[in-house]
C-alpha cells in the first residue's frame, strides 16, 4: 500500500516538473492592430510567444483565469514592467518596446513563462 502511495507521489511530482519547467507551450501570436489578448490559466500564458514591432505601441490584455496566487503578477524583467492581475478583470498593459530583442515575461516564481520578441 505504501509503495502505491509513494508511486502516486512520484508521478505527481514528475507531472508538476514537466508541466512547469519542461513542457513548452508553443502558441505564437503577432500584435495586429494594437491589442492582443493573453489568457493566464493552468500554468501557461496563451499565447506565450508574442511578436511586436520596435517603436510601435502595443497593448497586451492579460486575462487571468487562474486563481492561484502564483499568477497574480506578471513581470517583464528586461523592460522594467510589472502588473498585478485580478481574476476576471482584464488588465491592459500598454507600452512601446523601443529596442529589438527577446524579452521574457513570467510570474513571480517564473512558473508561468512567455516571451516577447521585438522585431
Ligand atoms: Cu508563479
């Protein structure tokens, strides 16, 4: 009986590791017009890879569905931008990326991960 419980625990840990650190959700999107919706749910940003143009204003509309406290902040470390997200209240983050490059955005513990690619 104990072995079964231990195995269940191991499988669960393996799943959590895979889900948050190994599995890469590959959905990509381009900011067309000016507003792009990003859904925050179940450990992923959807889409998680975002293309934008340098020097053009973008609005990323974060729609948080995950009530896990882990999801309440989004940080763009390379751009010095952060926002607090509230479940059920879309948050519009408007800024102009000036420099080309790749900028990661994450939750506070970097379990949620996404990338902004400025071209
Ligand atoms: Cu987190």
